[in-house]
C-alpha cells in the first residue's frame, strides 16, 4: 500500500547509506584497487541478503516475470554501473563523472512517466531541478579539456547515470508483480556478484596479479554493506512511493558524502560554490517532502 511518509524516510536512509559508502571507499582504496574491491563489496551484501532471505522472503507469491526483471537489473546495477564508474574516473577524473551522475533522476522520472504513468507536479519538478542542479554544481570545477576525438568518453558516466535512473522504475514494475524488496536485491545482487567476480578474474589474468590486502577487503566489505542496505532501502521506498519522489531524494547522497568527508577526511572545504550546491540540494529535498 502507498505510504508517502515511510517512502520518504526510507529514501533518506538510502541517501545516508550511499553517502557513507563513498566516504568509506576513500579508506578502502588505500589498500586495494577499486575493481578488485568491487569483487568483495557486492558479494558481501549478497551474502547478507541470502542470510536474511529465509526469514523475510515468502516464496508463495513468487513471480517468475518479477524474478526475470530483478535478474536483468542485476546485470546492470550495481555491477555494470560500478565498472563504468571506475573506468570513467580513471579516464576523466571524479569531477566530470560526478557532474553527469547528477542526471540519474532525470532518466528515472522520464521512464517512470512512460512506464508507470507517474506525472510529476510542478513543485516536484522544481525540487528535482534543484537537486540535479545542486549535485552538478557540487562537482563542477577542475574539469579536464577534451579533444573532439575524446568526447566519446563522456558516454561512460552518462551511461552509468542512465542505468542508475532507469533501474528504479524497472524495479518498481517488478515489485508490482512480486512486492518483496529483499527478493529483488537477493536476485539482483547475486547476478551482479557473478559479473563483478568474473570481471575481476579476467582483469587479473590480463594485467597480472592484483595487490590483495585484508585491510582493503574489510573496508570494501563495509562499503558493500552500506551500499547494499541503501539499495534495499531504496527498493522498499519504491514499493511505498512513486519514483518521482524517491529518485531525486536518493540522488542527493553526495550531500552526505561531502559533509562526512569534511568531518572525517578534512579534504572538502566549504567553498561558496559548495555552500550554494548544498543549499540547492537541501531546498530541493524539502520541496519534495512538503509537496
């Protein structure tokens, strides 16, 4: 049943999880490369979900078409998105990738309009625009200049943003057939784990042995738990509320990342540009909540 208040709360919890995971990743990367870390983080979440499944997944209403939807989502999220983010950060740095990541809720809302007939109200559109603009402003600066022949690289973070946005209305369609968010993450994360482990094995064989460190593995496991619980919260929020509400709120997670980085890493000064971005994101979230 629809429950707007619960959907908002779960979306905010998801935002906290995603934002915290990005901060923990900074510690994890001190010990292990990201592509190897992903092969630890996502399977950690998968193991947790499988442990919870016997208690919380009722197989009686199981729907094969929903399982197919969740599995298809797992091929792309978080697996393919993770690989695209790593590659775009390597080629272009985090700033451009971060700017384009702010477009994810636009893809989500547009597809929700087509698939779910969710029509955003005018205040929600303003809130969406404020959050997207704030996230893009937060990452703006120190971008590289690209030759025309290198502009194709922009497709990598753009594709990652599109996938993150598209999976949300698609998952909501699956949840309408089998309304069990834990089942959705169990199926999706199992597929994603297989993809990331295979990618790590292939990359390790191609480029030589990777540097394994148990400290990095533990940090990436913590990252995986934060991301996994954030995804579970997001999927549950989608079961209670519309995509046009959930997606923009979840997309505001860079605000949590920046604030935690300022507190824990002391690497993110609050510049005037950042202050404006924070104000825009907070204002957009408030606008979504109160309308």
